[in-house]
């Protein structure tokens, strides 16, 4: 089964940027892929999704700030996050759309001054 490894998180000040990566252990070209996040005390939510053919959707709360992309040759999905806000603080995960693979460990994003 395909394993997912999330990376790229960290501590950033409001207005800053981070680029997350999700490396899959196997081919993902046939899957729609998404980035999800889970803040403390909240349910996991979908942030952005990219279909196998490239169609992209964003949650309203990240539109204009986040950009999802994928490199099928590297089995990797990316999330470029700009203009970060404290409310973006969460653990970020990638998975398929819908999420059918085992969740990776996630990567912590903390936005704080």
C-alpha cells in the first residue's frame, strides 16, 4: 500500500510563507490528491485538492493564499502557503480525494508572532 510522508512545516510569523511536500511511496498519478489540516480540538478539514488531470479546488479560507501542485514523476504533492494567518495553525496532511490511504504523520504548521 502507498505510504505518505508529509514535510515542510514549521514556525512562521503571520504573513510568512511555507512550502509543504507530500512524498508517496508509490505511484499517485491515478489519484486525486488533497491537503487536509487538523487544528487542536477541531475536525480534520480539506484545504485544497488537485485531480489527476489537474483540476484544482480550494477551501474558501485559503483561496488566493495557498497553491496546490503535483509532480507525478516524483510522486509528490506540494502546498505553497503564503500570507499565513494564526488561524492556519494546524497539522497538515496529504491524502487522496477522498482519503483512502493510511494517514501519514502530518507536518505541524504554527503561525505566531
